[in-house]
C-alpha cells in the first residue's frame, strides 16, 4: 500500500494499516465526502459498521475514489441483533451489498451482548465467511478477556483484533497483557475520547511545545504503543491533520505526563461491554 503509514502484523498472516479513518456518527449523506477527504489525505483503512447506517455512503466513496481496491482496507461490523448464525450470514450479505464489495478486509462482532449470549454463534459465522474468502481477517470489538476465551475455545480461531475504546483518559492498561498473550492486536476506537480529551490542558501544553495539535499528540502517543488508531472527523483539515503524525516524536517526559492522565473509573466515554445489550 502507498503512504508512510506503518503496517501491523495480524495473527492470520495479513497486515492492517496502523492508522485508519473511523466513521462512527457520520451520517450516510456525509460519509461519502468524508471518506473521499480521508482517501485523498492518504488513509487506506476505512472503518464502518452495520450499526452506523452509513455503509452505502462509504461504499460510494470506495467506488468513486480511483484507488485500487487491493490498496484499501475496509472494515465493517456485525450488528447486535444478528448474532444467530443464519442471521449473521444474512447480515454480511447485506453489508456486502451496501458497500458493493466482493470481499471485506475485516469483519468484526460489534459487541458481545452478554445478555443475549449468542456471540459464539456469531463468531462461527465469521469463521465461515473467512473460509469462504468473503472476508480476509476476522475479529471482535468491545470484548472482555472472558469473551475472547469463549470464542477461541469454541472454534480454535483467535480474533485478529479487538477494537476497544482506548485513549489517554481510558488507557485499558489492565487488558494489554491479555491481548499480547493471545496474539490479538488492539484497535483503539474513540482515540480522541470522542473529542473529550482534546480539551486536556496537559496535552495542550505538550502540543504547544512541539508545534502540533492536541489531536496529533494524542495519536502519536497511541501509535508509539503499537496499537491501531481510527480517529474520526468530518472536517477535511482535521482529517489531514490527524494523518500528519509521522514526522515528530514525543519524549519520555511527555509520555509520562500523558500516562498519568489515565482515569479508569471516569474516563470511559462510550458503552460498557458488560451492559451494552441494545439489539441494533
Ligand atoms: P469533527 O468530526 O466535527 O471534526 P474520536 O475519533 O475519538 O471519536 O473523536 C472524534 C471527535 O473529535 C469528533 O467530535 C471530531 O469532530 C473531533 N476531532 C477529530 N479530529 C480533530 C482535530 N484534529 N481537531 C479537533 N477536533 C477533532
């Protein structure tokens, strides 16, 4: 793939760009333009989901952009109401139709939905889709280590990634080892804390010191930890700013200051895997 974005090796022999473009909360009618901006800026990983209701808008940009399909890395996610095997297969048909793609690079189970307790069935469907060649890499999102172990025990197939909320105020230090031991890459959603971390004064002072934006400092900090990041924006100049993070370094003092911002009790901005049981 072109561009200077590093690739991260996955446990299935494939690779994923370390920085991508997330489209959560981007309405379908704005998604096409946002993805065009992202691809023009150099992003090659685009991360959507059935539950975002913007796969058609994303698909339009992919068709129009002029970048070869094999140079793009397209992820979508299975919605919570479709965990039963047959429903999951049908939901993937619909995702392919909306995105208008012969294959996806990655497909994830969006949430474990413990109350429903069907995520093992959903995982079996993803394994089947991978065997059929309709998706290259499969993974999960919002899974706790106990959920990871259940799908691994049931199928012997280890998710390639777990996409979880991770940013300076919610660093998830307690689950890093669990992922390392299972050879699962962490992909960070809401890397800017859904915008909330952008107001932090400590990071603002580090940003001033380097002549960079707060968003750039946060993304550089996360990239240094070998995790994958997928910042979202609908503004062209911010989309450009967020990918321009490969020409500067933070020092140990900067990193220590940001390490200290971790607030496991109050830092989370999104839903909790234990209780997120909404069947969208
Ligand atoms: P917008 O889409 O209006 O540009 P996250 O990726 O953690 O979900 O954060 C996304 C939020 O951060 C959105 O509200 C987005 O606003 C905002 N955002 C993204 N990049 C930047 C940036 N470089 N500067 C300021 N705000 C940003």
